[in-house]
């Protein structure tokens, strides 16, 4: 059982305006005895209320020790904007396209093994992958085709030349195929040969229908599972020789391991950098008519650091701040099909979609009560990838 309500403090670094925003929820209305102050070193904020006292490590050093004003007695929430103490930095803010990608090819060691994160079974044996290569962005083929059709000083549209684009390897309908000994690295997954993998079992949609789960069976898709613990690890492609493996379901002997939150935040930032769209609809992969509500998510701030008394510990967390809500299929279609649509559709496996919903709901509890909603949207946080192998 949870204990009695206590003080909740949330602090967020606003690097663009050089302030730390602090919000606090109190278990009872604040009074003349409610006090808040900043430590001498400018790194810790402490709030005392009735018989409770809570402190939080701030995500940035603020100005010298001070007692903070409390203007509204009787309120259940209080907040402050505290200026940073350090001199303005000349370093530019991180660019979206320069954000760290979980387990990029440069981070992975040639020959490293990949295991099922749930049970530890070997999926990619040690020494099988001789080299890791980063895949280009999702729209690489379309951009190459556009360039060849609209090259500077060339306005001739040679149909035979356009038909040869696929032969050159970058037609819009071309695909990168898995290769023996090569691990292709995407934002959230790896592409490898199915025969390079071990301990995988394949479940086709018809298998789900036969087992009585036709309502949840994705169309035209074969999921691959760990043969030991049955965790869904990826997808077998239509060519039946290439497999996509999800990063958040795998582990290596090196640390750290990317989480589902790391992967989803990378997808949202990449979508914004590529298309300029800050809003996305996350749908179950392979299911053209998913039942149940869909996750409509709005990337509100792609670069924050925060601390919260609900997390514990002194380290700040690098994250993105999002707004999210659940919408029906009809509304999702209406939003996506309008001529002025500013929404992109992102596909994830159904378990990952449900997992993302759970992460967002949990993250909302880190925020002060009055900061958890914005109109019809709920505010959430997704941790960004920071680690290096």
C-alpha cells in the first residue's frame, strides 16, 4: 500500500532561457509555516510543510542561497522560475538531427553477441556480425529518386533512366537486403539474416488465427519470438530471409542498454527533424484497422533535463517532454487525411505501443498535479538515449 500523501517536487532545466522551473504539489494547503529555500551551493531545493520535508537536486546550479517567496497561502501547488548562476554559454543548443541514436553502428563492437533481454538466450551469437552499418534515414530512396529526376541543369525525364533507379540501388521501391555477417542499424532495430540468428521461432498471422487470437493478429506480418521465453523480438520480412530485431528487446555484454523510451523518443525526434511534424499517431505495426484507441502524441520539447522527488537519486534525467491523448480510428484518419495535416504516422509492435502508453502514464506522476494536463492533452516524459558503449 502507498503511504500518506507527501510533498512532490519537480525541477526542469530550461536551457534556452537559462532558468530552472520548479513545481511542487502539497498534500494540504500551504500556510505561513510552509517554507522553501535553496542551498548555499545553489544545487538543492528544500520544502518544509507541516511535518514533512522534501529536497530535490536541481538539474542546474541556480543563484546563491535564498528563501523563496510563497505568494498564495491555501494553494495546493506552488512554483518558481530560478535563474541559472553560471555565465551564459556560447555553446549552441543540440540540433535535432545531431541527437544521439541508441546503439548506433559506431557504438557497437564487431562480433558482439545479442541476447534476449528477458531470458538471456543468445539471438545473434558472438562473432556472427563482422561489421555494423547504419542505415540511411527513412526517406533516403525518395530523396535520391527526386534528385535524379530534378538534377540541376537537367530537365529531361528519360523514362528508361528513371526505370533504372531501382537497379542502381536507390529507387523508391528498392530495399536494403540483409547480408551475411552484416548488422544494419536503424533508429530502433537491427536488420540481419534470419539464418545468422538462433533461438528464434516464427509466428505467422494464421498461427494467431488458429490459436483463437484472430482479433489481434496483424496482417501480412510474421513476428519472431524468443524460442525460450516467447518474448516478441522482431519481424520476419516477406523475403523470409531477413529479420528485423528490436533494440529494446535485446542486450549485450556491454552497458548501457537502450530502453523502449529511448527508442520511441529517438523516433519522435527523427520524425520532427525529417518532416517538420511535431505530432504523430502511433499505430500497431501490420494492422491496417487496429481496434481500440490510438496514441496521438505531440513532441512539445525535445531537449530537457529534469529531477523529481518521485524518482529519488541526485542525477538529472535527459528527456523529451510530450503531450499525448487517446483517439479513435475515425479521428486519426480525419487528422491524417486533411490537406493541412501536420501529423505523421509511426508504426510500432502492439506490445511496444501498449508499453509506451504505460511509460507515459507513469511519467505523468513525476509532475506536480496541476502540471499534468494541458487542455485535452496529458503531459508526459520519455527519457533520451545518453549512454555510450
